C-alpha cells in the first residue's frame, strides 16, 4: 500500500494517539470498532478519522468498521515502530533520567545506545545498563557508532553550544527538550520540540477560562 | 479589550510560543517587529499571525509592526500569567522532580503549594522547600487549602485510582503526564495531557521520512 508523499503534520501527530487508543481497545479484548465509536473515544469526528486513515490508503470496510489489531499493526508500520533508529541522549538530570528510565524506546522505533552528561560525578556511573559518558567523547562515539537521533535534555545554552558538534557528528534529527531553536541556525534538520512550559501556559489559559465560566454560572 | 469568547484551541496553543519568541526578542534588545519578521522566526505565515492576534482584538499598527514589549505584556495578560492558580503535584519520581525543580510556576500563573508521593522513603523529605506528603493527606490538605490544579506525574493506574478523590477534593483541572484518560470518565474537567511517547513516535515517523528522502537523493 503506497503512502502518499505529503501527509500533513497534523495527521502524523494524531497517529500515535490512534495507536495508543487501539492498543487500549486490544487490551480490553475489543477486536472491531466503528469509526463512530473510535471517534467518540478519541474526541474526533468520524469523518476526521476516515480522512486521516485515508491518507495512508484507507482501512476499514463499510458497515464493518475497523479491525483493531490489523489497523494497529498498520499504524505501527507507518510510524516505523519496527525500525531501530540509533539514538543518544545528552543530559542525565531529572528529566533525562525520567526519559531513560520510563520510556520504552525499543517499542517506539528507537535504539538508545549511549547517554552523556558533563557532570563529573555522573560520568562513569550507569543508568539503564549504559555508562554515562562525558560529552567530550561525542565525536569518538559517533564515528564508531553511526547515530541518527539525539535527545537533548539540557538547558538552552548547552544545546546551542553543542549543536554544531552534533551536526558535524552526522546527527540531524533531534528530540529537543531545551528551548534552543535549531531551525533558526540550521536547515535540513528534523526537530521535535517538547516545550513543557508552553503546555503549562496553555493549561493556565484553559483553567482561567473554566473558572470564569463557573463563576458566571454561579452568578446566574 | 474584550476577548472573543470562542478562540480556537490551536490559536491558544500558539500563544505561549508567541510569548516565548517575544521574550527572546526583548532580551536581544529588539523593540519592534513586523509580522513578516515575526512569521519568519516562528515558521508561521504573516497572515496567520495577524489572524491569531486579531482573535484577541488585534495589536500592531499598519506600517509599524508590533511593539515587542507591549505585545508580550498583552499576551501575558491573555494567558493569565499574573494569576496564581493553587496547584499540587502528585508523584515525585524523576519526572515530577524535574518539573518541580526546573519550571518557574510563579511566572507561568501557577502557585505550586504542595507535593505528594506514596513512597514512604520520600514522605517527609523536602523538595523546593516543600515537604513531600503521603497522598492519604490529600483530602485534609485540600480542605484547608482550596486547590484548582493537580499535576499528575504518576503512572496511569495510579492516576485512575486517584481521580475520583481529586475530583471530590474540588480539583477539576489537570496537567496530566499519565496516560489515564480523564475525558472517558469525567465531564466538565480541563485536562492538558502531555504524552511524551506520542511526541517520540511522531519524531520517529519524521526521521524515517527524512532518511528515505536522503537515500533517494543519494541514489539520484
């Protein structure tokens, strides 16, 4: 089944959610689901779901709905979860530690091979079976172990300072928790930014809106 | 300036980004920016930016552009960054610890007042000046300290098990890092989910696409 070349990023961003929801359904022993039921669970419209899945050639049958496990496998294939992208992480503070310890990279298409931190007290200690290395080892490590992805759980200034070296190491794909903006300085890079403070501020807006509505209701 | 009642969530989600970019500009000593320049920096179209800001009554002047600091202040006001929403955090593992230690809640409109964890070795120890409490204290704490928001840095099953108690405590707004889906069980709740694995899987898709493109280029 040919994947259309230009799938919009908003569709791509929904695929992991589909994958997650379908996994929940499979765990609950549900084998088949209509686009209406799936849409109610996911808070999307049924037509949105049909459109999304049509981008990849369409699944499901009129009147039958979707087969949960085969749709899930298909999405896994599209997302490339079977691939093993060689990945390093830089910054073993609390956030880096949480990520290394709690995310199952293997099941998500990534092969986390090495971790780095410039804290001399951490270097040489191990986490998840890996010995933490000093970032001065980056070039040596990457030339021996071709690496596609770097996870940056370091402050913005540190990310900016390391960026050129990472690019020189042949790494052009980043899961970026720092607030450093790669796109200002580099072209032809793939960057997935995670801005926790943006999410927090969005929550704040929504909470304030909610509280205003509640107050209006009370006053009525 | 009246805020139109129905601003779409995608506009809201961009506001923190505007706020961040304008902060960078202010730090760099830039006082004034055209929507074109702002759009180039942010990777949005100029017309998108004008549309976004028009949702809140419009700023900027034809031919002058935007005044960086007054636009930033206005966005801060819209986001409610001056508010102090009383907030608790549950789950002081690596992720909870990262969040408590590194995010400046006060500057984002939140007042983090208490942290909870059911690990007996953590209870009674302190983090960021707060003594970690056992979740059995939740009801007592919240009745003495009215709380609007809970941050959940706990596993899915723990979040599900606690959800009813939190709602009973009067908390209806959540920054949810667990994979528990509040919307399946509760109505009239405000939930900002952070699904790190969704972001990771999106990155995987994009990296695989990128590598395919590179390979095609090499073969050409």
